């Protein structure tokens, strides 16, 4: 596959987004309007522009990554538009901002390469932790940067710019920074970690001293959970760290210990936090608790069942009945209106992205790049599994967004940067 | 390092596989259960928001329509005529279901958009997804007049075109405003109507059977004339009381006196004065089976294909063979004889239509969104119930009821009205007044049944002649005036 094929697929997916918007308009008795052309234009500028950036600053990058991303974004956008036209308009702005930032990352890395990230890993760690902590800033001081509590979670930051204000979740970018730090740290200490292992039964354990980074990661996750009450991000980061440690060392003990710690943390948070208890109740018995905790999950399942094989069609189902349909439950909205066919397509596209990401990691010769590509793909894949699995009752709902599909600017920007990093690694390894 | 990554990759793809399995479970295997789960609000909501067809009367009055809400863009059902058409047209409510024409013609009235991809296929194939519409035979003026005339009475009016069976008016009182059953509080409103002692939700015109009382003498007279057992001039004994065979009980006339001079009375006089003694005697002379032949030809004991399922009108032949006491009581429309007001209107219509029974109907045309006719109802004759001569003689007898008998209050100046009153045994101390009839006698264009369910508001001494006949008079006058 060549860059030109990729360009053709980007144009096709942009058409898909515009066509979806038009179908929603038809379903409402409207017709082709400014939303159609605006959507087509924004998709073309966002992803066409991103491809130009790739052609310029990472020309040897794999051409397999961008096309499935545009398709996923298009499907997600059509449902966001169907659920909330105002949010869709904001999402378009975030697409442009995200593409700009991703292009900027590609441009900045074009000279020094990704190895610069390894060199400044400690600075990246400090910045990431700072990003994680700023939502805890006071909500009512005079400083234009304020923390914000939404639905009991402190994830948001408001930046007041006088004429307008911007809200974002800094954790979305902090995630990338933390993965970068861990990948760099492990690349630097890989030999020591590998050699200092002992066999305990079927499991290979590192030296107790080497468990410190794992415990540190667990500590960060607990802090996020306690301070910001964000179960999803907490679980995501912890799982990502454990998998990276295992990838770097091959020590199965990390998986066992990580699983144990996760279980411990899970039980503790179930005992300590009633919002965790509510989620578990909703997971186990959504229909029995339909009037209360179970309502969202039950509505999500009704949406999927009502969508059946072919779906209601864009704009013709009732995904608006699901609370938070455009963020947490976008997958159920897609399932209702595009049916089983749409759901399978979405899962397949995510699997394709994950396999391309892992392929990049697989073929990387440089340890840091290998671990960075693997780590970024892990958190991407885990995130997809956590939220779709939560909707499908495989595990409790964690309130995390579906990459590229859910409404949400910070996540969109963060994920576009993630893709830019993967593309850059792919380019460097092909050079 | 690739070893662990490979194993993690296997783990991630296993997880993705689990997602595929789970989504197959919910969207394929369990899809129908979830779709129809009583907790799932979608089926009712999609039906609620969708356009339904118009129901218009033959004179062009819209009695049911869907209006698009500017905000939600959902269609909301409206019944502009409110309670006047509540039992004829019914309601279609997402919370409490549907009734009457709204229920029967649900598949024609609903939008064919089933909100799936198949809609697009249908559009490509050139099918019209918009709902179809109903044109009904009801005359709006007559319908409104009937509601008004029944007033505070519990009861029903059914008016037919005797030549075709077309329903010109179908009212049941007390009525209700079907618009109340459309809102978010529909369930509460429904509950209120359901526990109301006067039972406003019940369609007394077509869904309830009552003893027809003396109005049933029309059927017995038809059988007598048709079989040659008796004619208008045939004389009968005229006792004060008729002794029921094999019993100490007696049948007496209204007021407890003899019908005529206490010696003899003609069938015509007995019919005009509605004498029970004579008709008890005549019924025994005719026998249960001869009455059954005419009654069944008039649709008793027979399923009638109306717009919706209606109860059987009953002439219990088997119970009456060999039981003359019961037969005598049944011959005056009491005991276990039952009919709906619709059915008694059919009896009057058959006499008006030279003895031929027509099938009653309300929907005369189904038309699509462009106004093109999709289906027209064919007038259906159910058969001949009596010879034309019998019908003609009976019509003259019924005219005499109105000119000089119990139905004088049904008279309309300048119009030849024929009819028969009835005052049947009802619940408690109250009797149920009836009037069935048609007009104009020389060329009938309307046949009707007026039924009142006895209650404190109708009064203890209410009779068909005093309460039901005036309503018939009023409606016939309005109808004839509207026809000229």
C-alpha cells in the first residue's frame, strides 16, 4: 500500500463522514446542508493535512495507520452529530487542533528523532505529573487556570482566556508522557532488570529492589484514583505499566504481582468508594437496578439489541435514551444505528490499528522505540477493551472514552498525538 | 523482547475476540429479547414519534391526525373532535395501547418506516413509506347531534344507511376525550377512566349486549307475517294478564291493563301499543324455531364482520324449544335475548331495505398520502331476512307506532317516520329504554337504534317512548334536513 492509496482512503472516509451527517439530516426531514460540506472539509483538512505532515516529516512511516483512524473518527463523528449537533461542531474544531498538534509533534521530532524523548525522560515525567495534578487546582481562585469537578471526578481544567474559556482533561496528554517515561526508563535499565531475576516456582521474579518502579506506578494509579476519582484512567495506566514491564523483562512475575496488586486495589476501592460499588452493582444486575445504577448499562444493551443486524440507520434509532451516549456509550449508539455490522466494523478497525501498532513495535530494533511503540499501542488497546467491554458487560464500566469516536477534545488531541508518535517511530525504524 | 510482546498481542487479540463474541451475543442471539423487553422504551417511543394516517369523515372533517412537534420533530396524535368520536375512531396511545378503528387499521395508519435500513430499500423500490388514511362514513353533524342528544344519559346511538350498511353515527355516552390518553400522564388518566362507575371507556353501541325488550317485537312480527302465521289484522285474545304455561307466573302489559277492549285485539293494535300479552301468545304460536329462522336471517346467533370484533346477538333457540314460558318471555325481548344497539339498528335497516340485511361498516375508503384510493369498501348484503311484502307491511305497522302508538315522540313534522319502542329490564330498579326506526318510510335513508341504560339520571319511569324516541326524532329531523 502506498501513500497515494492512503490518500484515496482518507478522501473516501471523509466522504463517509459527510454522507453519515447527510443521512442524519435526512432522518430529521432535512437535506444536504452546510453541515455536510463542513464535515467533509474538516475531515479532509485534518487528515489530509496530517498526511502532508507525514509525507514531509516521516515519509517512510507505515501507510496502514491513518486510514483506519479516519474511518473510526468518521463513524464516531456521525453518531456524535446525531446525538448533539453543537458537540459535533466543537468536535470539528478539536479535530483541527489535534491534527495541528500531531503535525507539530512530527515536525519537532523530525530533526532530533524520538531518541530526544528518551534523553529528557525525567523532564517528561515531571511535566506529566504536573499535568495530572492541575485539575486539583482551586476552582475559585483568580488565576485563569482552574480545576473543575465534574460528576464527582476532578479531571478537568478550565483555562480562561478572557473572551472565551477552554476545558480540557490534561490526563489525556499525561498518559502519553507517562508511557514515554516508562519506556525510556525500562530501555535504560533493561539489562539490570533482566539479569536480576530469580525463579519462584513457575514464575520468574525480579529482585525486590527492581519492584520499586512497579510499586511507584501502582502508587501513581492509586493517587489518581483517590484524588481524582477516575477509575478508568487509573486502571488503564496501571495495566499499561505492568504490560510494559513484562514486555521489557519477560518476567512473568510482573504479570502475577501486577494482577494481585490490581485485585487488591480493586477490592480496596470497592470497599472505600461508593461510586465503585455502584458500578459493580450495575455490572452484575443492570436490569434488576433499572431505575437506578443499572439504567445506563441496560439502555446500552437495549440499544445494541434494537440495532440488531443492520441497525436502525443513522438518526433513526433512539441512542439519545442512553445517558452519556456521545462520550462513554458511543459504541452502543453505533451499535443501535449501524447494527451488528457497524459494531463488528468498529472492533475490526480497532484491532487493525492495534495490530499495526504492535507490528511497529515488533519490527523496531531500537529498544526504546520498541517499548514506546508497544506501550502506546497497549494503552490504546486496553482503553478500547475497557470501555467496549464495560458496555458489553464483560467487566464493570469504567467511564473512559473510546479513542477517536467519543466526543471529547482532550482525548481526540491526545490520541492524534499518540498516532503521530507511532508514525514517527515507524518512519525511524524504516530509515 | 518480541516474545513477551507477542504474548501480550495474543492477549489483546483474545480480548478483542471476546468483544466480538459479546457483541454477537447481544446484537444477534439476544437481539429480539432485548428489543421487546418490557423495560425497553424504544418500541413504544418509535411508534409514538411516528406519523399516523388521517381519519376523515365523509363530509371532510378530520377526526384524527398526526401533528409534527416543532421541537422534538416527533409526530403527536390529535383528535380534533374530542369525545364525539372517542368510541368510533378510538385512540392510539403509546402508553395505554389502541382501540376501535385506530386498533383495527393500525397497520394501514402507521408509517411504513420501520426505522431500519429496509426503509431505504423500500424507497429505492419506489414504495411509499407514508401512512395511509381512512375515510369513514360518519356524518359529523349527525354524530355531534347524537352526542348532544344523549346528554347526561348513559347510552348509545347507532345510525345506518339502510341501503348500504354505512354507519352514519356511532356514539356511546358517557364518552371521554381520547386526547387525554396521549400525554405523559396517560396511564393516570386511563386509570381514572377505568375506575369511573359510569364506565366511559366502554362502547355501549357495539361492544355491549343488552336485552332488546319490546323492540324485539319487530323480529317476532316479521316472523309471524313472513310465515303467514299472522297478519296485521289477525286477532288475538286480550286478557289482562297472560298466564305462562306450566307456571304460576304471568306476563302483563305496561300499566297492567288489557291491550284493547279486554276481548280481542289485532296484531297491528298490539304492535302499536306494544302489548306483551299478545306477543307472548304469538311467540308460543310461532315456536322458537320459526322465530329463530327470521332472527338468524337478521344476524342473531351469527358472527357479524364489523370494523372490530363485536359480541353475538343472542336468540337462545335451544333453551326455548319445549319451554313455552321462557319462549313467551323471550318473544318480548326479555330473559336471555341479547343484542347490541348496532344489531338492533341493523334490524330496523333490514325492514327499511325491503327485507335485505346489509353488513354494517364505517371505513368506506383507504387512500394514500397523495389522495389516491388504495381500497374501497364494497357494500355487502348478508341476505334476505324477510319477503319484500313482509317488510312493506311491517314498515306500515312501524309507521303507525310513531303516528299513534308508543313512539309518538319520534315523529318529525313532514317526515314519515317508522319505529318501535322498547323498555327492557335493566339493572336494579331501572329499565333500559330503546327506540329503533327509520325514515322516510317511502324511501328510507336512515335507520337507527337509540339505547339508554337506565339510571338515576334517566329516571325510574323512563320508557323507550318517553326517553329514546325524542332523541330519534331529533336526529331524524337533522338528518333529513341535511339531505335536502
